[in-house]
């Protein structure tokens, strides 16, 4: 990353903070002026704020999703080890249960 890219990245991270976006689970990268944002935020409102913060970049790729409320009770999202909510596990068992 060159100095210009680093400056763009720092400004975008500052904007995310200013707009109250919980960016702990976001990766913001800048390469040759192109901004790539990936990750998750706690809810749809913060997703929209993140998009608002990033708009204005010359080139932009956004892959930011809100985390389902049941997955973000502790603010950190679903741990990668668990992987399945109780409801979806229950539905999966019903689909495979022949009775």
C-alpha cells in the first residue's frame, strides 16, 4: 500500500468511527485508490452508515453484511466454531428425519 492509499484508508476509518460504525469486524483495504470493504456490522442501520462513510471513494467494492441479532448478542457475531443456530439445526433435522 502506498502513502496515498494509506491516507485514504485512515480517512475512511475515521469517517466510520465518526458515524458510529462498529468496525471491529470490517476489513478496509485500499489498493491503487480502490477501496475494498468486507466484513460484518451489528445491524442494518450500521451497514447503511458504513456505506455512507465509504461513498465518495473513487472506486469502491462493498461486501458488508449485518449480523443477525441472535448472532450478535455479545456484539462480536457468531463464533466460527458453532456455525449453526438452534433453529436452523432443528430445521435441518426435520428435513432429514423421514417421519
